[in-house]
């Protein structure tokens, strides 16, 4: 059974399946999310986790530990591990 989580992004809410990149789920549901490479290189999809848990499958993000501890993540690589509240702004 696939787990599905809710992602709150400012005034919008969308759903994401476990192991699905958050960016893919957002774009499929009509969220205007800046992006380019979808491979963890350009950092255009950078977002900030306010609450909840996320995980990277496969490729590690090109972000420092400090940036990750501050909540920054790459949405093209990260998946949800719980319901999330996130922001596209610092
Ligand atoms: S879209 Fe390029 S790093 Fe995510």
C-alpha cells in the first residue's frame, strides 16, 4: 500500500506519495514551482522545510549540512516521510 502525505505550501496543499519526488507531485497538481534540471544540479527547486520529515533516495543533494539543518532541500530529489509544511522563500 502506498503511503500518501499532505504538503502545505503557503496557501496551497498538495499530496505526495512516499518515494515520489516532491517537485514531481507539485508539478502534476498544478503548483508553479521553479525548476530546471530535475537532477539536483541547478538548485532552482530549492525550498525550505518548516515542519515534517523528508528523505533523499539515491543522489545526495548538493547542499551543506548547515543548509540542510536550516531546512533547505532540493524538491527534485527529496521525498516526504510525513506530512510537510514548506516554503519556497527564505
Ligand atoms: S530542478 Fe535542478 S536541482 Fe532541482
